[in-house]
């Protein structure tokens, strides 16, 4: 598995209030203040309802309020599959090493690691054990945003 997620070494609070990391984007703004066609990035909470206008954003950052809250993963899948969002999808908030594999499979492009998860380097490898949190498995059985075909559809059968 050749997984790639970009590590953004900038606190999420700076991205919301200061210059963003997207070229031409001033900063991340909440959904209620964001307008389609804006150069600003869009900041969504995990309980946001996906709207078609979100597909026009250049960057969508999903704020994970807690490590145990998986709604942001579901929101990412909805943005990619139902709305056809093709821009950068970034995970911010309480993002930890254990989530990186799932972030990748759900369609995230980048992440901002919380202080609790900072033992992971930019390649998704835990520095203390060198465990590859981004690609812990060589193959996955289930379909995902990255690989929409389940394993039984990917395997060639003899005639």
C-alpha cells in the first residue's frame, strides 16, 4: 500500500486566525461565514450537514473535537463520494497517530497533529516504535474512498 498524507506543521489555531497554508487562501472560516467562490478555506465541525456549495471550496478542514469522535471520518466520505469534492481535505483538532490510516482511507489529504499525537513524524511513522500508522496493513478487504472496489473485486480469478 503506497499511502500518502501530508503533515502540516502549523497549529490549527493559527490557520483559523492567521495566514493559511493554501496558496491564495487568507484563512479557514466557519461554514456560516464562508461563501462559495471564496479563496478562504472552509472549517467544518464534525456535525455539519454537507451542502453542495462545499464542493467549490479549495480546502475543507474538518475539526475533530475528540479523538474518539469518528463523525469527521463519515463527513469526509460524504464530501468525497456524494458531493464529489476534489480539493484538499484536512483533519484538524484532536488528531492522533491511531487515526492516520483511517484518515487516508476516508479521503483526507493532510492533517494537523494534536499535541497528544505528536510522536508521529511526517511519514506517519511512530517515532518511538517505527510502526507505520499510515499503512499498517498491506491490503484491506473493505472498499474505501481511495480504493472503491472491495478485495473480492480486485482479485483476478482463474477461468
